[in-house]
C-alpha cells in the first residue's frame, strides 16, 4: 500500500449528518457522563443473526461502573440485557450460538462464566485464584481456552526467630519486600506486574477437565487463538530469557492438549495478534521491525512450518482505531477478519480524522474500503462466512452504538439506540472540519466546535491538544469538548504533526523534536481560528493531557498568546519522564531522542521546563497520584519552579487515580474533574 | 544549634578504649538483635536534679511494631524504674515541683498529652485534641502547660451536582478528596501530606481544663517557650512565603491570648532558643543566607527587637548531635542557659563525636564539660545548673542514660539496659585512621574488622558512605556495620568533605560540586585501606543511602574498583531531586545565590546540576548494583531510583531493584522492624553473592 499522506490529508471529513433529536435541549453538563451508555465489543454470532455487546454505565451514587452484556438481533429487534453481574465483558458465542462465554468480575477477581441464550442465569466455570479472562471457544465447541493470572509465591520473611527470641505473626511469615531485575516491572493502572504471569488453560463448557496447557514461567501468554482443526493454539508472548528487557512479543504455537511451545519465526523484531488461516497451516500476525514509537505495524502471513510473506507492509497504514475520546470503552479490537477461503480479510484502519473498515487482499495486500463513513469505528467482528460484520461506531454528535454491515449490499444499519433519550435532552454541538497549511506547507486537519452562545457573539476559545502523540482527534463523540462548547467556549482541536492517520512521515515528524513541529501546526490553527468573527481572539485558552499536557506546557513557554492553560498528567522534563515511567525502554528513549546521558542538551531543549521562566499564562496543573506513565515528578518540578518564579499556578492532585483518570477514573472524581476544568476557564478566561 | 571556633580538621580522637571482651565466648551480632536492643533516649533531668526521666523503646516482632515507655532513674544510681506502659509514650516533661511528668502517648489515634504522678498511680489524659497534641512545656509556676496541636483544613464539598444526577449526595462522597496544593513543600517524608495541616500553640491548665488556642496564623507555629514571669510565650514560625522553608521568624504572644508581636531581627532566618532567666532577653539562632551548610550563630535580643548581640559567630561551631547511626532514637535536643545566664550548656558536634560544652555568653569561648569522644544524643540541665542528664553511646556500647555532676566534674552511668545483650555479643571494635586526600585535606576514617579476624587472612571490605551530606560518622554504635563485620567483612567508613564536625569549610566544600570532592576523599581512603594486610583489594564493595546513595552511584560511575555496589534511597538527578523532594529547593541545595558557593537556581544552573548528577555518567557504570527504595519515601522520590535503574537496564548493565512497601526515607532507622531485619539480610546477601 502507498502511504496515505499525499492523497488524503487535505480531505475534509464529513461530519455525521444525523440530527440530534430536538426537544428543549440543554447544554452538556459534567454529570452527563453518568447519562451516557457506553457501548462496546460488538460480537456477532456465528450465524450472523445476533450481536452481543457490552454496555458500561457510571454509577456515581456508589462511585463505580456497571458493565453488562446485552444482545440484539441482526434486524435491530430483540434488544435485551443478558447479564446483570455489573462487571461483565468479552462476550464469546459458542459455535452453536446457544451459549455466550464471558469474563465476569463479580465481587472477586474476574472468572469465566457461560450463559444460555434461551434462559437462565450465568454459571461460573472457573475459580482461578488471581482471576481468569479471555475465553475462546474451540471450533468444535467442546473446549474453551482462557488465560489465568498466576502470581509468583512471595518469599518467606528473611528473619531468624531463634535469634529474635520471638515468633513471627502469621501475617508476617511471607515477605512483602519486592525484588526485580525486569525493565518492565510495573504498568500504569496495574501496579507491580513482574510477579504476575498469565498462562493458558482449557476447560470443558460444563466446567470440567480444567487443564493448564502452557507451563508456569516468568512469561505471559496472550491472545490465544484455536486453529480450525482445534489441534493447536497460537498465542503471543514475550519470552526471551537471553534478552529479558526487549519488550516485543513473538507468536508461539502450542498443542491444544498442552505440550512444548514452538516459536513461529519471523524476520521481525516482534510479532503479535495471531489469526489462523482456515487450513490451520499459517497465521496472519501483526509485525514490528524497529523500536520506533511512531511506527505503523504491518501484517505478515507466516507458515507455521516456516516461511513468511508481507501482506500489509509496515509504515503504510495505521491498523486499528487510534482515535482519542473520553467516551469509548476499551473495545475488542478489530480483525483481521479472515474470509473462509483466506482470500481477503477485513480490519479497521485509522484514516484522517476517522476510522474505517478496510478490506485487504490476502495475496497482494491491495486495499479497498468496506465501511468508511468518516466516523469512528471502535471494534468489529464477523460471522463465520463473513457475510455480516458487526461493529460499534460513534461520531461527534452520537456516542457509540452497535451497527451491522452487509458486505454483499455494502450497507450498514444501526442496531441500537441506547443513547436516544440522552441525546434528545442534550444540546450537542456540530463540529466544522477545516484544514490549514503550516509554515512548512503541511496541511493540518482541525475542527471547530462552536460555542453555545447567541449568534454574532465573539466567544472565548479553547485549543485542546491530544495525547499520544501517536493518536488523533476525529469525528467521534467527545464529552469534554461538548461540555466546554456548552459552557460558551468555541473548542478547537487539531491533528498536528505527530498525529496518526496522515501517513508515516507526518506521524514521525516529532522524532528528535517533540515540541516544535506540534507548536507550529497548532499556532497555524490558532492563527486561522482567531480570524473568525465568532472568536474572541483575546480570550484563547489551551489545554491537554499526557503528550497534550507536554504540548500545553510547551505552548505557554513559547507564546504569550493564551490567557489561561490547563495541563494534565504532563511531561515537563524529557529526562525524568522517559526514565521514570512504566513504559520506559529503549523504544521511548534511545530510538526517539537519544539517551539522556548522551544527548542531554537536546533533551533539555525539548523539555518544556527549560522555558518555564518565560511563562506568563495562568496554569492549572492536574495530576493523578498513582500515575506511573507520566510520573508525578514532572508536575512537581514544574510547580516548584513556577511558584519560585512567582507565576500564577494552581496544582491539583487526585488520589487513587492513574494516567487513565479521565477515561476510567472513579465516577465522582471524573465529574469533579470536569467541574474543575470548566471552573478554571470560567475564572481565568 | 550554636558555636565554637577553630576546629582541628585533622584532630585524631581516640575511639572508645573499652575493649570488647574475649570474642570466643560470644556470639556474632545478628540482624535480629534489633529485637533485643533497648533504645534509650530523651534524658530529662528533674528540676531538683535528683531524678532523670527518659524513654526506652523496643522493637516487637509479633506486632512488627515499636513500643516505647517512660522510665525514671534516681540520679544517684540507686533505682531505675519503668513508669509508663503505653504503646508509644515519649517527650517526658517534669512539672516545676517535680511531682508530675507530662508526656505524649499515642494509642490508636493521634498522640495526646498525659500526666502521671510520681507518687504513684496510672497516667491520665490531659488533652483530647482531634488531631493530637505534643511538645508539652510547663509554665514556671506550674499552673499551665503550653503545647502544639495541629489543625486540619476542612475538605471542600465534592464538586458534583447531585441534583442533576437525581440522587442524594452519598455520605461517603459528599466531601472531595481532590487536593489543591498551595505550595511546593506540600508533604513531609514520614508525615504524608501536610499542606492542609497547620500546627498551632495552645495552653491548658495543669489539670487539663481551660484549653485555649493561642496562635492561628496560616504559616503555623511551633516551639512555645514561657517567659520567666509566665506572661508571654515565645515561638517560631516559618512563613509559607519562604521558598526554601528556612527563613524562620520569632514572635511573642501574651500567654493568656492576644495579638502576637514579631521579634524583629534582620537576619535571613531566626529561630528562638529560650528566654534568659532574668526575662529580659531572648536567645536565638540565626543564619544570614540560604545555605544548608551554614552553622547558625547564637545571639540574644530584647523582646522588642533592640540591642541584639551575637554570642557565637555564624559558621563557628555546630551545635547539636550530627552523628549518624542506626541505633538512636530522636533525642530531646540539648542546650540551656545556666541560672546566671552567663553560660550556655549544649552539645556540639566535633570530629567523629559529640560533647557537651559550656559556652561563655561573654566571650563565646567553649569549655568542654562532658567529653570522651563518643556520641551524646541529648542533654538537660537541673534548675541550679549543676546536674546534666544525657544519653550517650559509642561504637561498642548501646545508648544508656548518664548524669554529669558539674561540681564533682564527674559522670555516672544510670542505666545498664543493654549490658546483658552486649556482654553476649562479639562486638567489633573500630580502628581510627586518617589519610591525606592529596588536595590539602586530611580525611578521618574508621576500619571495623570482623571480631574474630584471623591474622594473615584478607577480608572482603565494604566502604560505607554516609548520608546528609551534612552529617558525620563517629564513635557510635552502628548495628548494620556490626552485622557486616560479623558476616566476615571489614567495614570502612569515613568523613569526606561535606561531613560536619570538621568546620564550615569542610562541610561547604560540596557547594556546586556534590560529587568530585567526596570522590577524591573516599578514593584516598580506599587507596589507604587496600594497602592493609587484612584487606582483600580484589573484593571491595561500596554502599550508602540518601546522599550516600548519590555518592555510591557517583563512585561506580567514576571507578571500577568495586566488585559490587548497594545504593539506597538515591539521588540520581539533581535537577529533579531539588524540585520534587518534600523539601523542594528551587534555589539549589547549598550556598546562597550569587555567591561562588552557589549552585544557583535549578534553571540557571541546569548544566551544573546535570554534570553533578550520577545519571549523566551512568554509561560508565560497570559495577553490579542493587538499588533499595521505600515506597513512601518523598525525601528522595522514587523517580530518582527509577531514572538510574531504567538507564542501567537500557544499557544492559547488571542492576536489581528492591522496593519496601510503606517505608519512608527512614527505613533503616524507623522502618517496620521486620523490614529493617530483612534489609540487613538483603545487604549482606548481596555482597556475599559477589564475593567470587
């Protein structure tokens, strides 16, 4: 495939034309996040006549989420809530479509459950001490493979009771001191992970014959997939004892009855996400060759017995949905969905400001659009014959709902409308897409969400910068942006260099230079917006989180144009942020920017904190106390200097939250955060 | 803090001459001996000088906790008695008539003031402050007690429109737990978040009635001192506007309540010490600039801020006990004027030891009162100024309580709480040495050999570098070193430049240069040590915590002479450490801005800070390294350890990381007892692994 860059960057994405229902609508409020039904994981039945999916809701009264499995028929009728465990996810149809297996966290660690479609409550199949997840049916329907978490036993407390002259209490017999030599020993939101490993087990659908098929080891096995003959299970695993610090997995195959693991050799640095061909001889795998954070993965077809060929070359297309919003739940991913004769497959790809389902020829890699509506497609699944594809999609004015695509008719229909009531009462702003050319002639796509103010009013305007930076804004429902528009701000958001969907060179433009290309692109967007008659060019604010927090700090250190700024979970110092984080590795540091000990002058120049003394914009810094993706040290450092310099700054820390606060945080905290944001700009703009 | 003049840098002082008894009948020191040690502290003499109250703390294995009680000894040595039996009792204060002791007791909740009658009976609570009470000080007439109690800001209501959600606000979520942090020093290692907690001064009647809050500034106040006529209370505060938190101020407030008046002195930071007995003057310490190496001056002033006079010059002497070890509890401090206001009796840090000196208020000159080349942790003075109680220990003796009779010029040991333990142990005795650093200075160091060392055998050797850097090793009991010696290691420890006790210049030598001067000195020590017949030069190790952790990382980035290294609670990046530590110091660690000693501000001096950071030199590290860190350490935040660890992992160098849950920067001194024992085993096991 050719790079998309030249042909599609300037294409303005059409915004959905579905009208929001009219009925004394009121502007979006922070509390609306508790009114939205978050729909995800559209999983179609084998025959293609029904779709199971997950609905997540916020329960602010109990400060928790509820997550349950729903089912709808392919014609949009028969919508019903199937499970009521409030912690249920990952529905999987049995081959006869009579049963759904799922993961349920019902008052303990997640376990595998099954529920019959023709009535009755779910039954628990597993009782794994540290939890079970990811059930996948064998094609015969006689077994289910799943992953279970095993924790290394804690060592005994190293203490000689005979010398101490006293006995250890039972609760102190095992040591809680943690020793590691792993690079990747912790993960944001999960804490210490180096003692936890997931292994594969099979079980019969009646709950009998539990059998562990991959051995206990310091490694984990992920994404198990049955071969069509049910003899083998492929999975991805990082297990290289000689080089434990490389963070790239390989694909392995194990006999489905257990036995020795066989690595499926590829010429790439890493491979993952195996999908079997229907003859059970080869696998389509996602591959990566370089430790390049901007890289796009490719797809190879690999013969299990040896030999491989590239189907989708690396750095040609962005596989998956890279769009950033605050209203999507982690979906099931999307494809590759392989046609029964292995001639082509469908997978989702990120395109300018949107996601599309694209059909790839399995031999030539030639691609054609399947579903390309200019909106966001979260995840997808296909029936056995690939004559029906279910997916969830959302756009700027609609939270995600379930859709069904008929490849024969090349048409989609919406199956659910769970947010109809919410939308009927809410005034949702329509985004206007526009493109500007930056100072190097690059076209930059941006959107303008008009403020909820009377016509002819010049409204204050907020520039929101996305995180990643390898992600993108697009035609997707973004509650926070709607909230700000509803409060009377024009909201501008763009995909500056570093964003995905505009080709590899565009995404890679931030390598060795994290701030400046973004800055120039965002400034070009602001220059264009400031000319609009509905924009008060003297009252422009800027905000963003993660890389967007870095970008916000960078902006206010390099221009005095903004009247107020809000930066969340920031990177302020390229040295500490890239060496004290959970994902620190040579991908994030060595490859991109050079190591701190070799390239300090450049890293310092790229660090927003080197310009903190130039800031005159009032700033609100927001950081979660358990964030180990962008560690607290970067906000602390900025705050200390800004205070010492007498700058106007407010620093807010949120307990018990991690880097994903605005997406998965405690509901009460999420509502408070939104009030905090709107109150800050109300005060400072 | 207070002064002293010329400190002999190279002065060698004798290590305790008391020999450990014949080693063969004794067993080696173990990590688990932590549970056998009686940690005595806070020697507090009664006003009549006849008795001494003190605190004894022990570690308890089953509860994995400490238990501390108040004890009383007769000054003539006739009796030692345990007075209180709470879980955590401390801070004994005698009533003026010596009939009552008021102390702090914590059980379950925050500490409260309790009183116990020396004539008999159990203690009873005097305060029931919501957030606790501490630091009791009796008025001179004995009728009232001043103390400190913390106010905690109300949490704001959760910013949620519950009505819009159609639900009543749930009780649990009515108040917000989101924190808006008003200033960089928003937390204190070991105390957690402190930005919403403000200490204030209160008084109560001696019977616990009539509680009254005297002060209420946003800055918080501490250290109440009654004027001799009991009409006023002197206290200190550090304004929140003090960027580095070291610009103390002094105030007096009527003891029955009223408006505080500032004792206006023109110094960078001023810290009240006490009233003169005639009530006319206020004794205080001051510093003239932001300089963490500074040795504060001692001065006096009229309460209205006039007629100030310096008695002991700035940077002349280090008042207080700066010796570092792992067997002392925080003492009660030291330093009181004699009844005629002519002499200040206080402890002073000298090379490798502390002693109690008498400073002439007229000349500032010091006379040694209680010496002996060991560590003295705290002291107190009887009303007539003739009896001094103190806590002391040395390299082979654990802390015990002593009294010094100024008339007889003689000390008496009152307690023998640890005799049974130390008699059973083969305790290693340090040798003291000194070596030229080749740069015009002489470095003191000690060599602790295995107690049963065999002549002609060469031993693996561990160099331990102390933290601070403004502390010092000395003639004090160091359990960790004894455990290593018992495991067959020679332990070497030195006072390189940066250490206290050797004069201001020696201490300030690290200004703008944290690594090089220390490195030259420690290397000179090692060069000297490896010439010894009992040292195996091919098996040497280096270790240290905090600044010593920084120093360990610096050493292994600049020499490959060590077989393995162990660094605890490290500083790897001076920029992030100065800005994100609980004591965030944006103007740099050491000298005043604009002076040659200065690091400058963190921004202006970025390249200096970076070049002085071990991380800048991490690619040179070849020595296997073990990093230790406590999860709740905010003095050297986890980012410091992680930056070094991840860099070494990316470089493919041998490094391991050990993390202790719930532990702060003070793991090795006040951590959970089981963790402390496990830590000692981890240290020994790490070196053992690299013996071959």
